[in-house]
């Protein structure tokens, strides 16, 4: 694929992750090939680190650090030999940004997970944000902001084979155990759980098997995967995160929510984009239909992760968790 074609394919994902669309066009417009993607995005991230250093206020510095974290993460979307270093830089930039902007944010790590807990200590509920195949906690900062604005606490995490942990760990089939350890570490009685892309499968599985999941949502999550039909780039991505082709085949074989969906007793919102059509991937409609309290929100013009249709689902997802976890309505919600 040409660099221009790859950049076009990633356009709504990158904008959905919060980077400036004009800067995105500037950075990707200078690419000679897809191989240039990673280095160019890392340079963009370093540019924002320099702006943070030269900023005239701590607020501006923190905002540049958040932007740097986004660029470093997006550097990992194309094949890149230094992807592990970019993921580590994204992790560091996010930590530095939160230290400036939200001194109360707390890093929480344990076996197979790491992330940041944000929001009020007396929040009525906590939502755990689970990334997918090649996403990470730095990609969904805007989603976190929507949940924080509704008075919830949020733990955005990297799990095994994800984000900063991708260099040292691989996917695990029993993600519910990871979520269980997260809930233990957070010290809360229950959580909401939202998973994006492959993280939607992780979240749905955990909602079926971890009784402390009190509300759940999936965004562009698969109901079932078929190895033989998956496009080659996706098979290669899964192999890289699962620990080889054989491990990837075994992992994909387990991605089937047919038997687990009826066991999800928590309120469940399933979000899909009508233009998100990937061979070998069954979307979330059967999940919503089989779950006792499932609701399917299909946005006809939405693509994968619905970065091109955020207003059609993101506020509703925030309200879903606010209502299910007892946050009620944010006092500014109807007037701001």
C-alpha cells in the first residue's frame, strides 16, 4: 500500500485519537512510503515535547505532553522496528502530562496491566477502558474525558500484548483474570468496562465471567473471528501480539462470544459502524441480541472505531455508564 493510501485509511482513527487534522495532513503529506510513518510520527511527538519544554505555563506544557503521547502511540500503527520505543515514549509523555494537569491521577500497575486512574476519589463509579489489537491507553484520551465529565473515575489501561506492555507480554485468552486483578488493585466493589476494537471482545468476555463488572460497552468489537478469512495484515498483527502464528490461530479460534453473551447480566451497549466491514469479523449485533440487557447502536456511516461519527455514539456511551453506575446527570450537561 502507498503511504498516501495508508494515511487515508488511518485518517479518522488518528483524528478520533485527538491529533490536529491539519498537523496530520502535514506529517503524512511528506511520507515517501509506509516505512517512513513511524519515524515521522515520532518526530512529531518530539516536536511537542520541545514545545512543552518551552511552554509559558504548566497548562500549556501539559497539553503539549498529551499531544506528544498521541503522536508517539500513532507511530506504532505501521510496521516499525522501533515501535516498542515509541510506545514507551507515549507512556512517559502521558505520565508527565498527568503529573502537571492532574496531580491526583495515580498510576496503577499489576500482573499483566498498567494504566492511570483519573477522576474524583469519591466518584460513584469507575470505568475501565480496554484497548484493542494495536491500540493503547494513549489513543482514547477523548473517551476518558467524556467519562470524567460525567463525574466518573476512569482507569485507562494497557493489558498483556497491548501498548507499553506489547514489548514484554503477549495476548492472553482469559482477559477476565486481568480485569479481576485490575478491580482488586483499584480497590472498588465493581466497575464499568468499555472495550474498543478487539478490546470489545476482551470487555464482553470479562463482563460475562467477572461478576464485579456492573456495566459494559463495546465499540467496533468482534463477536467472532475466522482466521481463514482475516486479511493478511490483521493476521500478522495478531501473530505479533500473540507470540507467533500458531499462538495467533489458537487465540482467534477462542474469539467467539456465542456461549458467553447470554451470561452478560450487566447493562451492555454495543456500538458498531455500518462501514466497518472487515473480512472474517462478525460485528456486535449478535452480542447485543443474545445478552439479556444488550442494546445495539449501529451508526450507518461509522467506520472502524467510528472516528468519523463521534457525536453519534460518544455522548450516549458516556450517559450509559453514568446512568448504570449511579453518576446521574452532570450539573452542566443541559446548559453547557
